C-alpha cells in the first residue's frame, strides 16, 4: 500500500503534569504535510492534518482537551455515553466546527448545534475541507432485536485524507462490511467483549482486509482490558507486514 513508502512515523512522548502517563502522539509524513494521531481515551482520538483538526467521539472530560486546538470537524459514531458525551462537548469550543453524525446522534444533540450538523447514515458520504468522509455500518453479531448496537443506528467512518484511507470502526464486530474493506492505510479497531468483538474476531478481520497500520482502541470491556499484545501476535504470526501499533488509550491520572 501507499503508506509504507509515503508515511514516516515519529513517536513523541508528551510530558506534563495532568497525567502520570500520557499517550504518545504519532506524526505521519504525507505527500503534502503531516497527519498527527493523538489517542485520547477509550474510543476517542484527535487527527490533525496540517492545520485542520478532527475530533472523534470526544469523551472523558474537559481536562483531556485542555491544550488541544479547537476542532474543525467532530465525528460521532453512536449514542452511548462513551461516544456521545455531552458534558465533554460542552467543555470544547465547537463554535466553528461541523458535526458529522448519524441520525440517532443528531436526534440527541442540543438544538444549539442544529446549523452545524451534517447527518450521514450508513452508505452515505460527504466532502468537507478537502476530505471525503464516508459512513459505513457498525453493529453486533448476531443481529437480534435487543442488540447493544443494531445495524443502521451508528456509523463507522472511512476518511480519505490526501490519498490515505483511514477506517474508524466504532462499536462493531467483525461484520461483512469490515471484512470487505479494501485499500485501508490506517485502521482503528475496537475489541471489548461483551460490547463489541474479541481479539480473535478482530485479528481474523484484520487478516482479511489487511490495513497497512492498525491501532487497537476501545479495548476496555466488562472484565478489564482486552489483551492487545496477544491481538498483535495473532495478526503478525500470520502476516508480519501489518503494522500493529499498541498505544495507551487509558492514561493514568
């Protein structure tokens, strides 16, 4: 894939006294600048491409966003509180951003955001700020009436930034739509039973759609943290060309 030759990863440890341990910031070189990837907490991350900032599922409280540039775009995947966190949204300067969300999220956002909301449902896409953002399904298997994540309610997203395709899974299992993905340069993949999928499902899916880089994220489940190191072994024992990047998505206070 393109990313192996066009991206150079630089890992920077961020110091400070807010947390005893901070997540790392990955800076990836692109043909027209840089893409910065900042893990925040659980399923939350910040992407910065040159001077544009994209928040994904901002969650966890104001202190996590205190020194961050105000967002230009906010993507929200689903209605649950670890994705749609109104208290955290209220602490962020959202005055100049757009929200890209599924209908179910739009229905729960306050009216003050109405003019800023772009609704995307599964299969739809939109161009904003030189980026193409596509919504794809995210859901639990098997599909049952009382599913925690029914098909069609939430969105996974594929962002095209320059020529790079970035997949954000949202809360999902190893669904057909994921397994059929092609030409994914960077993937953020959830794995937290019983809410989403386990590491074996996630590894199997990654081996099928073959992203160039994959970040396990959203890996805190009901019985603690998923074994992301074992996930990396499962992937790389069968395909050592996939760059599995283990980062700290749960900084210690």
